[in-house]
C-alpha cells in the first residue's frame, strides 16, 4: 500500500549529469579562467579643468566637470579593450596618468585626480596649448604615445579671442601626426553660471566679475571646428552612447597573433562557471 514505482533510469542519468557539471564548473572556476582581447586601440582623454567647468545652474546640480567625468567613465566601461591615458588642461596642460589598460586605476584617477584648481591659474581655457601638447607627445615620446590615433577632448569650448587663428598651428600638428579629435561638448543650451563657494559649501549666489555674473555658453561651434579640421567627429554630451559605438566600430584594430598581454588586459570569467555550478546544484536538488 505504501509502495511507489521505482525511479526511471533517466532520473539517475540526470542526477549524474548535474553533479558532474557542478564539480567540473567548480574546478574551472578555481583555475582562474580569463579571456584576452583580440582588438584594441590607444585613446588619450584631454579633460578641461578650467574655472568655467565649475558652471551649473544650481548647487543641487553636478558641475560641468562632474558631467565630463561621467562621460569618461562610460567610455572606459563601454570600450574595455582600449588603453587610455588622461591629460588635464586649463591655462597649461600636463598628463594625469600614463597609458594603461588598468581600468580600475583609470576610474579612480578620473574621480579623484581631476578637479578645478589642479593647474595654477585655471582661469583660462588653453585648448590650443592642450592640443599642441598632445601632438608633441606623440612625436617626441613615440614609445608611449606613438599608437594614439584618437584624442577625446572634453570641454565646454569656452575660449576667448580669435580661436580660429590660435588653433591653426595645433590642428596642423595633429593632422601631421595622424591624430583625429573626437570632441565632446559639455554644457547646457544658453549660458550657465557659476554658483559661489564658501569653503567646501556651494551657495546659491552667482560668482561675479565687474559686478556681473559670470556665465558661460557651450562653444559647440569651436569644438565642431576642431573635430572637422582633424577629420574627427563632434558629439554632444547626450551622444555618449553614439561615441562609444563609434569607438567600437571605427577605431578598434585587430591584434597580431604574437601579441603579448599584461594582467590588466585579462578579463576574469570565473563568475560564468560559478553561475553554471549554482544552476547545476539547484537542478540536482530539484530532481
């Protein structure tokens, strides 16, 4: 009366398969499996850290520099095959990082290493100087910067004076070295003011010069000019996804078969095997 039919043979087969997959997956996960990219490219970020990048409409909003950092984070995450370096500029320009595949280090450098005041006299926006420095570094430090074909310029495009004349020489140098500028305009429609700061605290009063609030327009015409003159592309801040697609489709290049990789290029895939082991264990328990 309490007897039940014996399990079908396939029941034991399924149990054996589940426990075998579980054990094999754990072994594979413990071996530390990883993948290596077959495509890559070198990119140099040129980040504007001049005073105008403190602009925002209200203290509750992120500054233009904060928004610029978010774009950089999204590019690094969206194109993990790339090797990146970071240069900052206001009146002058200089490197913040070396060229590296270590993206954890890059994210940390973006977040903590870029701020207005990083460079002495951050009241001017020396875009021409920054572009000239990028061209010079590619020519004179070919062992470090020689593979750069794309510079990613992030700025509000605020530049006083006759910028077409000032940019003529740097753009010619970039064309000569084969570097294209991918310009990202960081800003708002119309003009954006700078709230005053009292120490670390932002207050909803506007920074003034000659008793008039400082307001900065988005110089997308200037940034578009730079991109066009170097056969690059201009992307608005809202077009970051388009920029990532462009980088992935148009700039990544196949690596030679004999290419050597460092640890920062390797992507850990042990989580895939741990997930497989968990599914197999669940299946075993449900049988």
